[in-house]
């Protein structure tokens, strides 16, 4: 009897929101859609760090240069903290809209009128103007929402993200309005680490070679130094190779920050027009403040929020947050059409009878 008395079911949002993102610990931990890429990136950072601690730190300690190891530890901890925040933070996801449930329990009591129009095939768009630019408020058929300006749908994570920058293939997470600042400082910290390792290892090779050059040729001294500690030259090659990419990426994002542009806009060449980027501020400082601050102003996603689901929808499986059970909708539409047809025929029959009676009386 109890289940018939309660016509609705209360759940939490993460239980119904089946997305490409990974959710752990009952909605407490939220990560990107490609955690295997995250593990690969962590290994690229951790393995050379272990080599640095095992082979280089003892050599620095012999020369009284323990400060190098301390600085390296600080940089590495900073990298891990920023990486964790970037991956586990909501980038600015706009939740999909579904008719199966409501955020407020009272809204389930409102009668629903089923439409023949499938919301996934709406192609209508709204126009608005920002600084003489006409913007099209595009409709996302996957999420069933109108995307705000600079938002875009990420096919990898299957979500619309506010101020979408890009989906990072190295950490498997979307980079958007809320986690961009952490991503920026993450790649900056990795750049500092690579430059630091390159510089300290080169200095070690040079200093040790100078000591040996007092009693042998310079080339032989360098060869003997590398032979005694081959990891030093391995770290030099490794840090130089990766720094060409990571430092370049950091400089590229620095350019995007000072111009108030996203990677998505840069690649699609959105602002190659005479009036240029309408979101760009008057000076570089204002652009930096606008991009790298005010992180918590926008937050739409609440994984632990209570959701009220009508029992009528419990029979149909929920594959993604926005997909409607087409069979149920089509059957309901057919029922409505049948009822309307019957009513129309009934009204026509009554009107014809009235007309006949009127003619007979006249």
C-alpha cells in the first residue's frame, strides 16, 4: 500500500545523470571522461621526478645544494594539487533538461501537455547583441537547452560547458569557465618544473666536468661525468623535449588570457572581423582579472541535489539525461490525437443533427 500512496520518488541528481564523466563515492568525487589519459599524464610527471630524487638529489647534497631538492618538491606538490583541482572541479557544466523529473516536488503536480514536436529537432535560434555583434543563441538538441554565448557542447564528455575552452586530451577533462584558472597555473607549474630540471642537470654536468677537466681533456671530462651519472643527461633530454611543447602551450594560453579569448574561438577564428572580440576588456590587466578570477560565480551542476521523479517514468530506462522515451511519447501523442479526433467527430455529429432538426422545424 505504501508505494501506491507515494506517487513520486526522491533521488539525488548524480543517480539519474548518466554522463561520460566519472562519478565516485556517491557523488562526492567528479572527474573527466578519460581517466586513463590522466593516469598517463601523471606517470609522465612522476617517473622523471622519481629519477631526480634517486640520482640527482644525492649529488646535489654532496655539493651542499639541498635547496634544489626543496624547490623541486614544492613545484611538484603544486603541480599535483592544481592537477587534482582541475580534473575534479566542475568546469561549468550546464545540466541537461529532461521531463522525467523536477528539481521541486510541487512541479510534479502540474499537468503535463505532450507536444508532437520532438525537442531534439528544434532548429530555432534566438538573436541578441553584444557591442554591435549579433550573437545566435544556439539550441543544443543533445542537452535540450539554449546555449549562452561562448558555451559549447563537448562531444567527449557529452555536456554543454560555460565559456568552453577545450577538452584537454592530456588529462581527459573539459576546460571551461570554472577550472580554467587552475589549468593555466597547472601548465605554468609544469613548465617551471621542466625548465628547473633542465637547468639543474645542465649545471651539474658542467660543474662536475670542470672538476675533472683539471686533470684530463674537457671532452673526456664530460664523457666521464655522463658515464658516472647517465640519468642526468636523460633528464636533460626529457625535460628539453617536453618543455618545447608544454612551455609553448603555456605561452599560447598566456596570449589567450591577455586577449580574453578561448582556444575554441581561436581555432574557429571567431573574431577575425573589423569590430573584433566584444568580450575583450580595455586593457590587459582587466582581461587577466576577468579570465582568472570570479571562478565561483557560475555553478549550475549540483550532484547532491534532491530530484523528484514521477513513478510513471520509472518503467522507462534513462540512458542519458536528455533522451526521452520515444515510445511513451509517441503513444501519448497518438492517444491525444485519437481523443481530439473523437471529440471533433462528436461535435460534427451534434452540429449536423441540430442543423437537420432546424430544417425540419422550418
